C-alpha cells in the first residue's frame, strides 16, 4: 500500500520534474549532464516515455506537413512599383528623433516659465504698504499682554508688533474681532470690577502673535 | 497579387555575399536592391504563411503583405538588431493580424460557398485506396490540427520546424526568453499530438 502510494507520488513528481524538459530534450537544447539524466529516466519511466513519444510524434507530423512550392509571382498579377524610400525616411527620421520629443518638451518648459512670470508679476502689483514705511521698525521685544477673564478662566493672548506683514495693516480689524467690548448689561456688570484696557490706541499697532505660547490659566476663586 | 518590378533588374549573383543589414543600408541610400531581400526570404516566408493560413492563395497574399509591410517600414530599421529578427517580428505581427481578420470574417460570413470546406476525402479513399489520397487526407488532418492551435503557438512551431533555429535564436526573434520558447513549444507539441490521435499509425 505504501509502496503504491510512493510510486504514484514519484510519477507525479517525475512528470513535474522532467515533463517540461522533454521538449527541449527532443530538440537537444539541454545540457549534456541533464541530457544523460533524462535519457536514463526515460529508460526507466514508462509514463514519461509515452509523453516523449507524443512529442516526437508531433514533431514527425510537422516534418510530414507539406508546403507547396511558391508559384512564380510573375505568372500573373498586377505590377507593383515600389515607391522611393529616401525622401520619406529622412523626414520621418527627423520627426522621430529631432522633433517628436524635444519640441513638446521645450514648449512645456516655455509655458511653465511664462506662467511663473505672470504669477510673480501679479503678486508684485500689490500697492506698497505705507505703514511699513512710516513705522520705525519696532523690534520683537514690544509685547503687550492682555488678560480677558471669562468666568473663571483667564485667557491670555499675546500681542506683538511686527512690521511688514499684511496683518499689521489689518490690525484694526483683528483687534475689533478679537476684542469686541461686552455689550449686554450682565456682561458689563460682571466685568465692571475687572480692569481691561479696551482703548483702541493701546493696541493699534499690535496683533495676536501666532507663534506665542498661549496658555490657558484657570483662575482660582479668591 | 503583386509583382516586384525590381526582380528583373537585380543581379542575384552579385549580391550573394552581401549581409542583410548592408543591403538595407544600400536600399535606404536609394539603390534598388529590395529584390535581393525578397529572393532571400520569400521561400521561408511563404512556408510560414502557408502554415499560418493553410491555403495557398491566402499564403501568397500574406507573403506579399509581409514584404510590402517590411518595405514600408524599412526606414524604421535602425540596425540595432539583426535584420532577420526585425523581419520575423513584422512577419509575426502580419500573421497575427491576418488570423484575427480571418476569424472575424468566418464569424460574419454565413454563405457556405465562402467557407471553403474541403471536399470529403474519406469517401473517395474507400472507393480507391490510393497512396496519394491517403497523403491528401493526412495533409488535410495536419492542416486542420495546425489551424486549431493558437496563432502564436503555431507560429513558434513553424519557426522551429522551417527555420530549424535554436531556442536562443527564436527567443531573440520573438523577443521573449528561451524558457518561454521551450514551454510554449512543449505545450504546442502536446496539443498537436492530442489532435492528431487519428493519424497515429499512418505517419
């Protein structure tokens, strides 16, 4: 029983091992060493021998396949005059080698350059900022801290003065947005005791510092 | 069917020692030497075409198509590969195109006269068991078995049989690996043998 199973496996295995090589063996396309191994195996294995015979039969059939002699083409038919080849070839060669790749490439680069130039010009057309000229170049050390207590949480926003940016020009807007004075009466009552500097003049040239380390501090009840 | 007018003009003996590539270069420079290439390749090309189509007239037409195509594309031959490689590449493409076209035509054409069904040979074999008739029968079987294979495999088998090339050379001509050639050949031969079971004792 075991022997039978082993034989079956061996057959499957040899088919897998030699089956692909048999055709090449028939054409003498394998190495001398492999050829010897396959010849030995064919001597032993009936199944591979049958397969090899099939291949040899197909080869023999192909040899038997008769191809009729080609008739003399001048025995009838139209006369075909071959066109001249040089003129076409020169133009096509020029197109395929000199024009087809570099010209579209150069066109692409040129379009990109023009686009970049136009973009840069449109950026430069903005009116120069007057305030930057007038301001005496304040340093980054001018920092003002405003405390806005809301309920029991105090939010500290750091405002800094920085010249040359668009946000300095729009400092008034920022300030309006950020420091809207309390409008309801309850708020006024709540904030009556707190000292908050709301005056426009103090924050005129300041803007909230984006890079400042903002901290939320919880105020303890006194 | 077309005839190359250059054939009458060329001196076949003079160009016998010329390489294919140098002939192509001279054709490109304006000399009328395409007939030389035609003479060199026509028999092999016709054999391939006959194997691919199975019919003489079609094979002749296909041969002419291949040569015409080669001539038209001659200016794209750069000389990087061998001329034979380039030539067989074009031949394969033309053959595959032809097979595709034929298959579509057979699907659409329903007229039985156009199908070119072969005459029933076996009846006549019974009447007079002649050797030539037997040969015809064998040839018919062989042809139909070959035609039932895939065109790519058929082309490979024919290339191996007609040209007698090694796997390396076939691989180079068809731009694939020798391993692929080996496995395709093996598969094609097995299929062919299975289809020709009826001819087992006769060949």
